C-alpha cells in the first residue's frame, strides 16, 4: 500500500456546512496519470482544493508519499512537491507572464535554477515565451491555460493537480493544452491527478479514469472500458436517450 | 404547454442580450421567451455564462446590449427592487437570507413588496409570509433565526421568500445543487405545482435528471452563446450538445 | 517669484515625507485588503525613538534611523499579530475590511496612551539629523534636515519599488495581493508574510517619525496629523495603487505648501479633506483606484 | 404579529419599569454636584450613542461622521438661541436636531454611492472638514468669535433653565435627558420591529438578496441617516445648553474612539447596548480620572479584546455570508474581468 504516491481515504469536505464531498476514496500511483471525470456541480474542484490544502477537509485522510497531509495549509503541501494548476487559470492578472512563471518557482532553489527552469518552459511552450512581457490579464483563455500549465512546470513536482484545463476553451486551444500535457508527462516522472468535465480529450494521457458523481467515486477503470459504459451517459445526460439504444 | 399559452403575452422575453467584460463575451446575443406556466431549463458547462445571463435579467449586472420584457413591460435599466415588484423573483446559487432575522420575518419582508398588494396592512403581509413558508413546508421553522437553519431549510427559505413576492417569473440558480435524491424529488414536485398555477420558471441546473424531468424546453449555453434551444429529448439526440458534454464518441448515445 | 520657489521646495519636502508614510498604508491595503489606522502611531513611535537615541544618548543619526526602523518593524509585526491575524481565519463570519478599521484603530489608541503614560504629555525636542540650511533664492531657505528627509524618503520608496518588482519575496507580496489561493499554492507562507508586510510598512512610517520629530517634536499625539495626511494621500491615490500613492503624495505636498504660503497653515487640512470629499463624489474609488485594479 | 413591542414578555416590562423608576428617583436621593454633572454629561453622550448605534449597528452603514453631525446640532441650536432670543430654548434644541437631520440627508446622498471602506473614509473626511473648519472659524472674520467659537468654545447661551440654582439645574437637566433617553430607546425598539427596521437589518445582512426581494436599499438607508442625524443633533444641542458652551474638542479622534468603545462593549446593533456601554466606559473614565493616559489605554485594550474575542457582539453582527454576492449590490459593479462565472467555481 505504501508505494502509492497519493492515497485519499473517506474524504469529506464542503462549504458553509453544505457537504459536497461524501466519503471519497482515491489512489494515485507514482508517475501515473489519474483522471477524474463527472458533470459539473458534483465536487471535482472541491476534492482537488481539499487535497491541495486550500480547503480544510471535515473528515478523512490524505496521505502523500506515506505522510499524512490532510489539515496542512496549502503552502506547506506545496512545499512537499505538490503543484496545483487551478481552475480558470489562477494567474496573477496584474503581473507579466514571466513574473507569473517566476512565481511558479518561488520554492525553487537558486536564482540560476529559476533561470534554467524558465528557459526549459519557454522551449517547451514557445507561445508562452512570445507573450512573456505581457500582463496576464491581456491574454486569451487558451493562452492563460498554457501559462498556468507552464507555471506548474517551473519547479520539480512529485504530484501535479490539474483542474479542468479545457474549461471554456475553443477546440483548437484544447488541442494545444492537451498536447503540452502529453509532452509534460513524457519528460517528467511526476504523478498527475487531472479533473475534467469533457471526457474525450483525456484518452491520450489517462492511465486510469474515475467517475465522480454527487461527491463520491462511483466507477473506475481504463479509458477504453469507460468510454462504452452506459453509466457514464446516465451520469452526464440524466437519462438514457431512447434513440441511442 | 398548450398552443394558446404560446401565443399569449410571454411572461418573460429576452432579446439579443450580451454582456462583455473587457474582451471577454461572458454572454453573447442570447434570446428566448418563457410563457406563463412554462419551465425553461438552462444548461451548459462551467464558464458558459449562465449565472451572468441571470444577473443581467435581474439587474445585478448591467447588460451590455439587448432588451428584456417582463409581461410586456421593458425592464432594462430599471433598478433591482423595481424588477422584483413587477413580478421577477430569483434565487441565488448559495442559500442566502437576512441571517439575523427569523424565517417568518424574512418572508414577511418579501411579502410586503409582493406584486398586486393592496393597501398597507401588516397582518396581511405576515399572513402572506406565513403562507409562503407553508408552501415550502417550513411553517414549523417560522420563529427560527435564518442562520441557524440547516442547509436544505435555508434553500427552501430562499425559495419561500422569492414566492412571497408573488412573482410571475421565477429564476432559479441551481435549486437542486447539493440536494440528496428525495430532496430533489420534493423540489421537483413543488415546482410542478407552482407552474400549474401559471408561474413561468427559468432554471439553471447541472443535475440533468431533475432538469430533464421538469423542463418543457432547454437552452444549452456554451461560451456565453446559445448552442441549442429545444425539448430535452431533442437535446439528448443533438450532436453538438453531446459533443460539448461528452466529447466526440458520446459513449453509446448518438 | 520667491513664492513659487517656496511652494515647489516645500511641496517637494512635504510630498516625500507623506509618500513615505502613505506608501506603507498602500502596501498593507494592497496585500491584506485592510486600512491600517495604526500607521500614525508608528510615526509617533519613530519620533520617540529619535528623541531617545539622539537627545538622550547622542547616538549618531544613521544609527537612530536604523534603530527606529527596527523598533517600528517589531511594533508593526506585533500589531498585525494582535489586531488582524486572529480575524483572518474568521473571514467567513467577519467583514475583515471593516472590523480591522476598528481593531487597528484600537491599537493606535493603545500605543498612543502607553506613550502618554511612559513619556508624559509634554512635547520632547528631537535634534535634527543634520544641522544647517541652504538659501535657494532670496528669502527661501530649506534646512539640510528637510533635504536629507526628502532624500532618504525617496531612496526608501525607490527601494520598496525595486523590492516589489525584482526580488522573489517582492513578487510574493504582489502575488498575495492579487490571488491569495494561487499564491498559497505556489508555497508562499502567507501566515508569515502578512505580519512581515505590516512590519515593513510600519518601519517606513517609523523612519518618517524620526524626521518629523526633528521638524516638530515627539509627543503622544505626534501621530495624529501624519495619519490624517496619509489618509488623504491614500484616498487620493486610490487604495492599493503604489504609483497613484506617490503622485498623490506630491500633489498633497504642493497643495499644503500653496495653502501655507497663501492662507497660513490653519486651512490646510480643511482644504485637503474638502478635496477628498469632492474626489470621492466623482470617483468613488479615488483618482487611480478602481475595484478590479486595486492591485500592487 | 411578529416581534414588535408586544412581544416583550411581562418580566421584561417589569424590569424596564423598575429601571425607569430607579433612574427617575435617583436625583432626589443623590445630589453630589460633581458626580451629577458627570452623569448628565454621560446621559447626553448616551443619546448620541443611541443615534450612532441606529445607523452603524442596525442599518449597518459605516458612518464615522456622527460626531460632526452632533456638533452641527449644537452650533445650529446655539445660533438660534443667541440671535433669535424670542424662540423658546426647547424649540431651538429641536431645531438643532432638524438641522442635523437635514445635513445627514445631504451626507447620505454621496455616502450611499460608495462601498466598503470608502463609506468610512468619506464620512470620516466629512467629520474632519467640519472639525477643522470649526477650529479655524474664529479667524474667519464673520464676527470676532465667528459662528462656532472654535476651540475657545461657543459663546455663552441661555440654555433651558437659566435661572435655576445649581442643584435644581442639575436635577432638571437630568430629568430632561432621561426623558429623551427613554423616548429614543422606545423609538429605536419600535423602529427595529417596524417595516423600515426589518428592511434595514436585512440590507445589513445581505444587500444583494434584500434588493432582489423588492427593498429600496437607498431609500431605507437615507431614512436611517436622517433619523439618527436628528437624534444626534438634539444631543449636541442639549450638550451646548447644559454646559453653556461647545468646543471642537467634542469632535476628533479621541472622543470618537471613546464612543466606538462604548458601542462595541455594549453590543452594537442592540437596543440596550448603548446604555450598558456608556455606563461601563463612563465608570472607567471617572475611576481613572487622575491617571492621565490610563483611561484610553484600558479602553483601547478593551475595544481590541472585545472585537476579536467576543464572537456574539460586534464581530458576529457584521458577518457577510457571501461577500462576493453582496459586493454586486447595484449595477455597474462588475466582477473582475476574465472571471465570468466566479460563483460556478465555488461548488465544482
């Protein structure tokens, strides 16, 4: 059991007494990519924020590399090698793209180390280098996601938490974001926990897929198994379309 | 929804409404009408502009362009409280009320501005407030301070204060969010009863099971614009909707 | 002609010192989203340190300034830990912006009256940092003390700007101001950053206090006037906007210099606050400020 | 019948009746002039605090200009007493209140366009302008002592009972002020349960929700400004009449901090809060009168401790269940660009 990178047991969390996550279990193996899908309003982002420490879980255990982290503040969990690419983009609107990236390596080592990381991200994401001097607020949705991702790559990570990278993006922008994700997975051995509402793009990168509904994981399996599974359609469309049967 | 209801004066008409934040088109040229007694569902992924559309109709945000009519009267530019008194009521995504007042004091205050209220009589307003609590099954909590109510009761209180203003159009923002199955069924039954009485309902919702059971028509929004407007069955068969929600393969569906 | 030179010279001097005191308030509003009403009492504390170091112990000027910086830095950090931090984790049930207006105000009352007990109500003369003066134009003289005050204020403001723009911790302060959750997930230790930011802001006011002590005197109420002026500057400049604060500081300095030459010192504050009333009527968020731009 | 005065239990009525009785009989028993002067002054400050508690505590409007409105009531009534001696003093005092109510109305118009900390800053600035104008007024040159007498104090005015002996004078003012206190407490208690009262309290708790339920927030808050302004003006006029003078030291940071402490210690937004708070703080002030600086140190510490550690009183009252919604209370206040669906992210 202890070889798991991230082990979530019986997680319970919510806002103002409104329970959103009910008794959730989830495991992520080192260097593997787990994807959690499910319709909106069922607790995906709440789960991620609870794991990342931005939200105090009400019950349950979150273990990272065998060490209990539930209840720890987000800044300490980040220090343990967790990178959280937030929903929307979580960029610092009033700062330039490069300043945003440098914030990504706030926990990084030396000045030189940060310059090196910057060079690496620019090489991997040429578009981000092009916009380096622009204020983040002037970027389009797709550009912001790429900078958010680039910022996540600025420091070595044991676990990357990525929150709906395709949110509100045009198809071409989604392609670019997922291409960057695929490259990222190739060269870094960090585990990835990615949540997504849109199911199809995850095929290329998901080692295992979990379906979250009403605050708990109801199904898990490989992308192939789940893509023909009827419960998925049930969860998403509320009822089986007659014509489809 | 019978034919003549469609030709009668629509309870709510929205024509070409847009909302821009800098370069971002949060709501892009949306139009629809809702007849008395009809339920229009609004669906769409996060960031599609649903709540922003609501806010432009209720006046919490100024629409950049477009017109809105409540039972024929234009409401663009009127103050929030005027729109309520004209018959437009809304709920919020999070249960909210005057938390230091009791449940009945909340519904009494709302009832004191209800549409078609004749003469100033406090006992009349209190009675209307109590009736609204009964409607949602909260009369036993009348004297409880709002902040002490459990979350489901707070959601019902918010609905009760909206109904206390005797609206002709009711805008619901994720009424089923965070509810368990039988709470969802109770709420659907209540809304069915209300629409029977001629109330037009517009409902943003993610819980598809409830939306499909309730809505006559569904408006699916994506990137702030209308992606689909039609019956729930047609929605499930529509390629674009399935793609936006499920992606290309759409599982066993289309 | 001499009037114009006097106005410009005095305006420059006043603007620099108000900038130094007000920039601390803007730094705090930018990061913590609160208005620190204890900033005036930090100026007062600085003036007492100046008096203690220079008058009582004849320490050299630079050491006195550094001492004031350190003392008020500690005082400012303590103020945050006592009057703001306990409220932050209750952000849900408490309106932080409003309640801290009261709690920092309470700290100001506390510090002012502790000074009153310890040092007594009488004004204490603080020696000037450097004596002598220079005559710019016939009839208009500026003391070296005032010039060094303006010089050091500009140096400090400049280095604060550089710190925020170039250093790792400076970026972190700006990041916290713009998106707290995102900054925390970058690993920024917010519970340590908030007190240190308030400490830094108070230290700037403390150094200002030593200079103002030299110009006027050290007394328990030495902080009241600077607080009133700093409030004017911060509102004029738009809360949270650094550059706006610096422009506003020199604008207020010039207005004060002008009214002093024309109407005498009595009407300065009245005219300035009337200006604030007018500004807030027309632009509810101050000259440069606006809801979404209240970022550093 | 919801709430309303009728809802007070018989026990509460007995308690109130007893309290009023004791207060009324008190001056017949106790006549030490030094302490009686302190008590009458405390009564006048209590009237001011009741007015401030109504706008700050009940209506939830961050008005830091109340002391200036209180002072303008004094100056207004003083002007009438001095220059229109035919007008009976009692009427002059009421007219002082009317003047303050008018000024509060004018102050309300700009203040209610602002949000958050800017409301405090605007009203605070208004108070500073009034204070410094009055301070410099003798040099204005209208007449040798100007309109307000500045820091030297308003020129002697006849006041209510000009020819009474000291003991009778103190007792008369004690009863007049007691009458005003009882009347204003009942008025506030009645207002709190009135339609306006519910609208104000609801607007304080959740502005965006209250507007969506048909309440005209602006109109309700302007009414609160005017009512609290009138009472503050009467308090100012009473102070001038009782002390025969009114100096600018009545305004400014120190008196304001003492009054805020009184409101907070007593429990902001409650009917009895100002009574308890004014009594406690006045007792502390009197006890520490010969230790300069100690009073305010103790009060500053008390204010800090109570605001932070007493969840019930002040802190709980100003809870914002969801600050994001309440900041959108009126048109034009847009969420930060690039964040079209801020609420969506809260749940999932």
